[in-house]
C-alpha cells in the first residue's frame, strides 16, 4: 500500500468516524496497519477509533506502539491515558498525563484528556477544574464544553450541564456526545419530550448505539408510551446483550405491559449477572423490587448499583457542629452545639415529594405531630413541585423549610451541613427522582433511610434503615447493608387526622351491583403471573365475582384480558380503574369487598388506602421487605388473620373469603370503627415512637464512631 494510498485510506476512515460507522473505520485502520505497522498517524487514528468504540485494550496497544515509535510526540501519551482510564487504571492514566500536562501551557488535548480521565474516575470536581482551565483559553471549544457537561451532570448540577451541552452544540451542532448528554440532562430535569428530540437527533448523526437506544426508550417510558420504550430496550439488548440497564428496563416495561411470555428467562439473565464480577453492575434496585430476587440478591443489586453510580462517601462525622465562624451569632452557635449539650435533637427530612404525592399525604401528619420539646425539624425539598394546599401544609409543619429546587449535589449537602443536624432522614432511596449523591459528603453525622424504598440501599453513606419486626424479622439483619432500626409498630406512617373517605357508587366505576369485587389497584408492573392465576382460579370458583385492577395502558389491559380468557375466565369479568384525583380514588376504593395483595412487590400505599376505606386486605408474607409490608399493615389494622404464609395458603384463603361475605362485612365494619383506635392510624403515637428511635439511632451510631 503506497503512502498516497495510506493517506486516502485514513481520510476514508475519518469520514466513517464522522458518520458514526466505527466498524468501517476500524476495518480500514486494520488494513493500513497490516501493511504499515509502524505508521504513527495510522496508529493514533486507530487508537482514537478504539477509544470511541470502548475497546480500551486495543486503544492501549495502539498508543503504546505509537509512543515507542515517536517518544517526543504528546498525542500517544494523551490517548494512552484515556485507554488506561477506560480500563479503570486511573493511577497509570494520571502518570501518562504528567508530561503533557507539564507543558507550558498544556495543550487543549491534554486538558481534555485529563477531564475525560477525571470524569471516568467520577472525580467530578477535578474534571470541572480541568475543563475550566481549558475553556479559560478556548471558551468555545466544543470538546471541553461537552466534557464540562458530563462533569456537571455527574455532580448533580443538571442546570449547569444543560448550559454546557447547549454551548457545545452552538459551536458544533453535529457533536453527537453533547446532544446525547443534553438528552440525558433533560431526562433528569423531567422533560422527556425535549429529551427525546435531542436523543433522536443524536441517533440521526450516526449509527444508533445501544446506550442511545436505551436512553430514547427511557424518554418514551417517561411519556407513558411503554410499547415504543419496550421496542427500543429490546433493540438495545439485541445490539449489546451485556447492557444490563437496558435489560432491566426491558423486563420492567414488559411487567408494566403484562407481557409475561419469556419474562422469567430475562429475570434469570439479570440474576446471573450478580454472580459475575465483570458484568455491568447497573441493575436498578427499584426494578429489582418486583423481580423474584432473594433478599441476598437484592442486597447484591443495591451494593453493585451504589458503588457504580454514586460517589464514594466521606468518612462518617461524629459531630453535628459546623466549622466555627465569627459570623455565627452566639444564640445560633448554642443551638448548633452537639446533641448531648442541647435539649432537642435536630432532625431533617430530604425529599422531592413534599407535595401532592402519596408519601407526602401520608407523612404530613407526622411532621405536624413531632414533639417540639424533643426535636427541631428541618425540611429539605428538591426538584420541581407545583404549589398545592398539601405542599403549603407540609412546608408549614417544619420548624425550618429549605426549598432547594434544582440545586447541585454539593449545594444540597452544604445547605444541610449549615444547619448542623444530628440526624438526616433520606425519603427517596433508589426510587425515581432520588438524589442520594449529596449524602456522600456526610452533611449529617447520622444518615438514615425511611419508607420510600422498601429494601436495603447498599450505600455506605446510609447508616441505618428504619423498619419493623415484620418487614425485617429478627435474624435477617445481615441481609441489609445498613444497620436496621425497628419501630415497635408498623413502620409505615399514616395520617390519622385526615377526613374519612367519601362514598362512591359502583355504577360510577363500571362495577356490577351485587357482585363480589376483588381489587388490586397497584400499578400493573406489580402483577405477577402466578398471582394473577390465583385470582383467576377464584373467579372460576365464585361465578358472581369480578376483579378490579388499575391498568391504564391499552396493551396491558388487552394482555390481562387475553390471559384471563386463556385461564377460563371471561374477559369482561376484569374491570379496569383509571387514574383519578386522590379524593375520588379513596371514595371509589370502598366499592371493593376485598383487596388482594400481590408478590413479590406487594401493596404499600394502596394497602393503606384500602384499609382506610374499610376494605380488608388479604396478603401473603413474602421473602423480602417489599413483600411483607401488607402483613405489617393488616397486623396494625387488627386483622392478622388475613396474613397467609405462602401462595398455596393464599389461594385457599382467597376462595374461602370470597364465599363468606358476612366475614368480609364484619372485617370492614371493624376497620371503619377502628379509624380512631387502631395502631395503624395513631399518628401521634407513631411520632413518639419515631422520635425515640431517632434518639437511639443517633446515640448508638455516634458512640460507635
């Protein structure tokens, strides 16, 4: 191959790279290097293509050979650093960059590589510093702007990330990484339609990568189009079978759509990754709640996710007091003294759900019932939230209210640290919209998780998990990453001060008068095929019964009706509830005769709603925290006889109750009478128990150091 032909070949490879055809580019590089193995420009181009293709070992070989052939050239060392970082060899990568960064001034390429390495190492502050150093000299450099967007996004500063990506695209509209990053930032900001447009534009700039397909799927899922999302996740997994997040999202989508054929095999593929240290660790812990995972598998899932996706936590602090400052008034300084020198424990709640949201409605009474002689209460709200009477009620219930909006992770941590808390209570866990990264900075000496995520978080920044003896039985503490603190009653808080639900007519909700109505109003992804089969068995045994489900997607409804027909039940005996305002929902729940729980992820808020409406809940004690909440709820509601130990007992008990309407009416009357007396609705008593638990957790965890 003549030199002039080599130049032409490298030009063709460059064009292939530009249109995103990495396979073609790398094939051309291979042909050139087969003929000219010592051609340094070809080695450098081949290394760049391997980097773009995430083939970091091949990139390392190319850059090392180029460096050996031309030791004075800086670009091989710059590429080598990125190849090493891609293999998680960060110390070697930093050594490789020492000479390029020591140049006066360092090149744009060296600074960009240093930022890329820092981003890869999740050292967001250092990545931002490298980007800013480069942008000080080249403020419109699209590469540095895109890397700055990546660093800001990693640091939880979505607003800055969006600005950086938009600036990069203003300089270079065809920059695919910036457009893809902007799509992710828009997803994080809760703007899935705009995110989808950016992700589609990124795909149009070259061959669709599995990651882009999966992110576009997420945008459609967030818009409620689960069919399009499912197809995109399936394409992503087909293109890259090792892309575990896409596989997990595919399973979740199919659960939501009740597309059960083959789903057990997909679950098994996810479970198998937990035993493979080299597998992608990013199975969403939230998705795992509805999988048939053991508690040990859920623990492994949470630990792997947290280590891969969250910052490494700072050492735990033992004192709430902030750094001393001459600007702090004496009265404030006294209030910030260590808990042992104060009368009240300073506690804070961190959540985006201080709004018209299920957990917001349930917790409002607790915030109001806290004994101000024992605790001083801070509320830290993040994310966007519309004004509502409930949000105003919650804000007024705190002694101190901090609306942090879209603040960065560091700003959230600083705001919490400035208040010198004794105990910080995370209220989101691994659920959608969570911000756990600020807790890595240890803004409070004791950090606990409560209620939103019914499993271990597997994150070193969380010291304790609040539970009860039913959801986490004695002897199972080793299955939780955090220390388990148990309340003496059901761990699930409720607001006993709310007005009793209204009364609705069955005809208003498509339910037949005179029939037995079995209800499961959980989201459709919680409906497991083996439990659905039990419900269908009951409908066959009790001919005048119907099943009332909550499914809003037409495909999910069609699939459930088809499965009912396959199991010998007429499709019209399944009635679907649609999304309505909360007060209307609470009123309609009372139209049911019996709520039926599901596994492996059972009823939580929906169970509370049923019991508050006077509807008994038949449950089955599961193997995990998420599958035992129903048992805890009915125990606190005075109906422990509604707990079964396995699905065989559950099936038999369901038929028994479906045939005994007098027993169901008696249970309903007991629930209605008990609204003023049952432990489940005693918010004041719960608040006192909760404060004692927080004081104990603070004392024991700070003593442990």
